[in-house]
C-alpha cells in the first residue's frame, strides 16, 4: 500500500444498485474523497464535493451516504469516528440533486392556473347560463328551498334554529298587496314567495324558484312603501332573468374547483360558502342593469314612480357613509350614479304616480317583525322596572 | 453464506417523530399548504428508514418538487372534471330529483372510480420511490383495472352491509400484490377465497349477539339482556383489532416473493394498547391545554379591571372581534398538534409493532434479484393529493 492513509480502514455495507446484494467494502477517507475498496479489488473514489447524506433517517446509528449523480449506490456507515470525520470534511452533505427542472414546473403551474381560470371564468358560467334556462320550475323551486334554509341557518348566530321569519299577519298582507299591485305574474312560471327575515342587515336578495328575501333592516331604513316596492321590483327582475339560478349553478361548479385547490374537498363548509355566495350575490353589471330596467317598467305599469329605486339607493348611500350591507354591495358598482340617473330618467313625463300602499298598510309592513314582542313588555331586562314595587 | 431468515428491525422513535411532524406541520401552515409536499416527503423518509429488514433500512427517494408537479398536473385535469361534473350533477339532481342529497350521493358515486384510480396511481408512485438494498420496488400500470374491480367489490361489500368485506379485502389485495415487484421479482398473493372470513369472527360474533340481545332486551324487561348487549361494544372493539392483526397475518403469510416467504405474529391486544395509550396521551395534552387557555382568558378578563361586563353584548362582540385571529391560531394549533401526536403516538408504534413481529424466511436467493428501470411517472400522486385520498403518510 502506497501513501499514508489519512484515516484507518473501516468496513461498511455497500449496495451498487444492480442486484439486491450487500457488499462489504473497506472505507477510507482520502484527501480527494471517500475511497471504497470493493472485494473484487475495484477502487471507487467519491470526491468530497459529491458526497451526500440521506436526510430524515430514523436510525441515528447509521449514516447513509450516496454520491451526487449516482442515484443508486448507497454506503451504510456505522462507525461513529468515521461518521464524524466524514461530516467534518464533506462540504455539501445536505445538498439535494434536483429531479425536476424549473421551467417544467413553471410550465405546469402556468397550465394549472390557465385551466382553473378558464373553467371558473368561462366554461362554468357558460354552462350555468345554459342550464339555468333549461332547469324546470320544480327544480328551481327545490334549489330555492334548499338554499333558503341554508341561509337562515348561516345567518343565525347560534347556528341551531335559523333566523326567525317575520309573519305578523297585517304586515304579510301588506307585502302581498304590494306584490299584487306590481303584478309580474305574466313573466313568471311560478308565484313569487316573499319572506322577511328578522335580521339587522340592510339587504334584500332573490333566490332560485321565485323566493325574494327582505331583511328587517332594509324595511326599517326605507322612508316610504314605494322604496320597498322598487327594491321588490328589482329583485323580481332578477327572478325573471333567472339570475339566482344561474348563480347557484355557477357556484356549485366553481366552488368544487376551489375546494380541489385548497384541499377541503368533501368538506361541509362548501354548503355554507354557497349560501354566503348567494346572500352577497354579485351579479354582473349587465344583469343588474337588466333587473333595473325591468323594475322601472313594472313600477311604471303599477303607477309607482320608478325614481323610487334611485331615491332608495341615494338615501342609503347618504345615511350610511360606511360600507355595509346593501350599500357596500351597490358601492362596489362603479355605475351607481348612472343607475340612480337611469331610475330618474325612467319617470314618464306628465304621468301622475300614486302610492303603492295605504298609510295603514305601510305601518303594518314596517312592524311586521314585532309580532307579539311589542305586545308584552320584556320582563327580562333589568332596567325596564317591570315590578312597580321594585325600588 | 446462506441468509435464510431476516428479521425486521425497527428504529423509529416517538420523540424525533413528534418533533419532525410538528416542524413540518408548522411550515405547512405558514406556507398556506405549499410545504405539504415537503412535509409528506420528510415524514415518509423517516417512516421508511425506520424499517430495517436484515438491518438495512428501506429508503424513500420521492422528491417534493415531483409531488408538486404531480399535483399541478392533476389540477389541470381534475379542475375540469370537478367543475363540470359538479355543475351537471347539481343540475340533474334538481331538474329530475328535486333534492340535494341525491346530488351528493351521485357525485360520490361519480367520484368513486376516480378515487380508486387515484389510490392505485399513488401506490404506484410510492412503490416506485421505495428501495431496499438499492433495488427499486414497482407496481405495474393497471389503475383503471383496479378502479372497476374496486367498484364491483365495494358494491358487493355495501350490498351485504359489510359482511363480505373480507372477500373484498382479499380480492383487492390480490390485484395490488400481484402487480407489485421487488426489482425483477414479482410478488404473488396466495390464499383461497374464504381465507379472511375467520379474521372477522370477533366482529361477526358480537354483531350476532347484539342483534339477539338487543331484540330480547326490547322484548323482555330483563337486565341480563341489556348487559349482554352492552358487552358487545368492547367485544366489537377487540374484534376490529383482531381483524387488523389476523387479516395482516393471513395475507402476509400467503405472500410469495420468488422462494421467499413471510412470517408474522401481530397481537390484537398490543394494537388496542397502542391506541388506548395514544388517545389517552392526546386527551391529557388537550385537557392540559384547555386548562392553561382557560386560566389565561380568566386572567385577561380579570386583569381588565371592573370595566368588563359579561351582560353587555357590545363588549362581548368587541371581544369576539379581537379574539378572531386568536381563535384561528388556536384552530391551527389544535389541528397541527393533533396530527403530530397521532403520528408519534399511534402511527409510529403501530408500524413498529407490525415491523418487529414480521420475518422474511428462505431469503437465500435474494442476491439474484436484479434492478428494475426507473418509473418516471410525472404525475406522481397528484390525483390522490387533489382528492385528498392519499396514504395517511
């Protein structure tokens, strides 16, 4: 043997990766690298820069060594002294060989983004628009029933019973009278069902199958019945144009894709998401404009000034400078001013418009949520002094 | 030098696994899920290298970037399927069936072949990236063949309310094993059709007993029947552990790799013990955390002075708003620590038990097994990842 060995010889198990056989090799650390002497007198030198250690190994007694560029060969080193010497001398033990090239990864990442975008923004909306028109009225109704219950559950803070429906008989009758006066029946394959939910939100929305939902907050904010009629006419416009149905179908498709991306594939959160999506339904600007145009005509036919739609938005905007509820929804539309103007333009010159409800009926509508609650004083509140001899 | 028998040694330890799972889990959360490909790879490296047949560790050589790429590939295809199929199923269910449950069941049925397909492909990827003694394992292509067989066999199991599950297990295991290779040597799964029914006996007995005892308890007012009925619950639990141990034993001992055979003796009570201890430890940790958290909240509320009034809804709302980020943090902390503890205290000891009781016998011809070609497989386990049906680790 020539040349002074830089370390003593240690024996270790070695696999070359051609047959499932273990080879005993003599290992020696040389100046240029790790030297392996195979039993058949063959000599391998693994240069220091190429020596790698396999990471995350459970067995702390053994160091598994490989050589960069050689995917198969492994050296199982158990000698502690040699292990520490080798760790000290090999500069790139922890470096990994890259199997995937960066451009390839980027190409597929781009492909994934394009494909998801095309499906969410082009394919699914197109199919939803097509299918919404084809869906039979009973199907739409079933869809509306399901989503209505989901929304009631989602809005209730306890999540157990669902937001209460306001159904004081006089108020409900007033709402029905308003609907009858607008009389859109000829445009619809089904009757519109109007619900008022006992919730502070200043909002109203339409659901598939002809359900229109008002929140108490909106009715309380309105100054007169005509403004409510205007909102109702607008929502009926969405129903007539099948906007809610299209939106529900579209959400079903695109939420599935989003769930796929974020890993929550079969999660129940999707249902909640769907409900949420419908409440904050943001239809396209053209859909909003179409519903506005429909509302103008309906109001005009019913002898109610179409300008009411504009004043409703205008006043809400002025009163609530902060972004919440319906205001936020409409403020997100850059053409808000245009829509208010359009409502005023829809007023036919020289036509005299009247009230949509008698004053008495309008009062009943505004108190539709006080069924029972207003009659008996709430004895639970401490500051009410329910007991005359209390102090 | 004849090898004859090779014992399987196990060198995984709970502490390092807990640390690794916590670290990789934390990184996964911090990177919004992006690191999960790296996390999975690292956990697998640890689990694989812990198993050492004849002293030489298995090696997992899967690459995180390759998994990321596979996921992207799967997204390109799956986005179309999920988006369009979901939409059409929703349409059909409301147009014809007027109900949501139908859509859900239909979409599950529509997904079933894809799920089985994805599981087989994931298995192929994992085996292709597993080595022992420098030799690659491999699984022959055949995912669609597996998917339709799995549909049929699962259908049978569901139709018999799970009673035919042993048959389903055996058939699917045969398909998978008979497509598996170590180097150039093919695995063979032996065993006759009825082989696994015996492993299920401690599930069948308590089922029958509970039916009889339940019926009798309902009909007659005798507490003895009620006691017998309650007794079937622990018996059923033992039955599940027995099934796990005994079906593994019967399947493993009927596997062949050339002249090599396998012997194994897993113990149902050890399995029950591991689960009981693991869950007890997890329960202890969470109870401790809840106590600490309650203490902190009480201290914070008390420290706020007399200004805090539980009766005041505005204050509660304000507190909830301030607490929202903390709640999200707690949610992630629970999720992360639960995952890590399950790895360290359940998955790892279970793997250790099954490994340590298993032996390779008649291994004299091991050295004749030669290398197989690398299975490039660009899609990796992307479909399983996208569908979230991959292996637990």
